């Protein structure tokens, strides 16, 4: 991000230990190796205290991944990741249940204060009209309702504030939910648009179980090649020459019944960030405005490191790798080459992308400092 100086946070330590960061057991050992003292301090803090963290970054940058991994590392019972988007989507089911719908209406009459009537809000929610659904007053009321069910926990809020005029609401947000003594912290995460673009373009899902993978960054165990012609929009054949993934989720019905389903591209993903480019710019502007604010606690996290700074600050296994495929026609076999993923950041600097765990290590260590533990 051009107007915020995100520091490089060194996680490399002396020693020759290596970890597979995609394996939950080894990932746990990794965190104990890299941040054991800081983890102990946060665990001790959470015995009597909590905090509220507002996650701010571009859309599809991994906020949920980072906060859920933090929760996994520290204490799943004391920490909650709360997504405003997930909350909004969950009300589709509520509105289809008459008793729950009645309960929601009664709650809004009691707690909601805003220019739009409750009747109009319910109608717009049923019609999925996000213009009314996403009003600040409504989000505050619904969030208070949902968080009150969680009990006293440290909370990562994902999706609020969305605009700069909502920042003041978020600063008083803890008073609404009874967290008056808890610190609130803004976590700003820098993820270049190029990374988000490739994550979206290469994203694939299983049509049976909805398992999500990435052809370039997170393949399944089975990669196959399709050289058969596929019809174009004029009905004529054209060579697809596509590598594709086969679902290997043990819980998937297609896997249980034989060969797993072929993962497919979700409609629109082939366009990458183009449909959301305006949203990404808005997210970036919000982060820059909050960065300039005084008197609020901030943590800065970065996803990419210039390649000439990687070796001195990170271990090789902390870098995201990409998978490059080729097809051996003689042996009818897909060959897979793994190498560090190189991308250009917002300033055009060739960089490597970090795996989520080292970013979470930076979050843990900075949080200890911010909380003065």
C-alpha cells in the first residue's frame, strides 16, 4: 500500500527446524517454536480480560483466515471471529422461520434506532436489498443481538467499519455490547491487489461438497489434464488444454462413491478483481484514513516481502509456493513443479507472499506490545 509504511516483521529464529504449515499438528508446533512466550502472555491476559479487534484490509484478503488461526493458537473458548457478512447472510434462514422472524422484529422494535421503519427493513431483507440491509444503524443493532449470545469473549470483527463515517461508531461500539473497559484495536492488513486477483482467478470449488481449492496455490492430491476439445460459443470445437483438480475431501459424497468430482470455477471468478476493483480502492482509502488517526491502537500486518528481504527475515517454509504444471504426453502424466510464488506489490516491487502462520505470529507479537503485557 503506497501511503502506509507496513514494516517487515522478522519471524526467523536461529535453528534448522522446518514445519509443514498446512498440517494442523506441525502448525501448532510452529507457533510454540516461534512465539511461545507471547502466546502464554495472551492466554494469561484472557483469563480476566478481553479485547475487540477490528480487521481492516481489502476484500478477499484473508481476514477470516488470520483471525481463525489466531483463535486456534490462543484459545478457541475465549476468542470469537465475528463476520458482519456472515451475520447478514444468516438472516435468510431466520426470515424463513416464522417464530424466529417474529423474535427478530420484536428485537428491532426495542433496539433499532434509524430513519427506515422496521417493516421496510424486514421487506428489504426478504428481497435481499443490501442498500437498507447494510445501514450503519441496522448493523449495530443486529451485531449487538448476535454478540450478546457469545458471552464475554475477545472478538475479531470482520466487515465493520466499512466507511470512514462508521469509524466513530466502531470506537463506541464496545459500549453497546457491554465491553466498556476492553481495549479496541484496529488491525490493518496489507495484501496487494495482484495477490487477490490471482487467488480469485485460480479459485476452484467442488460442485458436490463446495470444498474450495486453488489451482495455482492449493491443489488437491489429484491433478489431471484435459486435452479434449470443448465447444466455444459458436458451437465449434477448440482445444481447452486445461489442467484441473479432482476433489479429495474424504467427506465428499463424490469421493465416497468412487472418483472425486472435478472442481470448477465459480461464475465470475475468471474475471479476477475487475468486478470488485472499486470496492478494493474504497477499502484501501479507509485503511489510509484510519492509519492517520491519533489516539487509537493499531497493528500493521503485511502479506508480501520484497524478495531481497525474505532470506534474512523468514524461513523458506513460511513463503507461499505456487504450482506449475506440464503434461508428459508419452507417459500420459501431469508433472508438477513447486516454486516460491513471485508477485509484484502495489509499488511494482517483485515480492514473495507469506503463508498465513507467519502473519499470525506478527499479529501475536504486536498484540502483546499493544496490550503492554
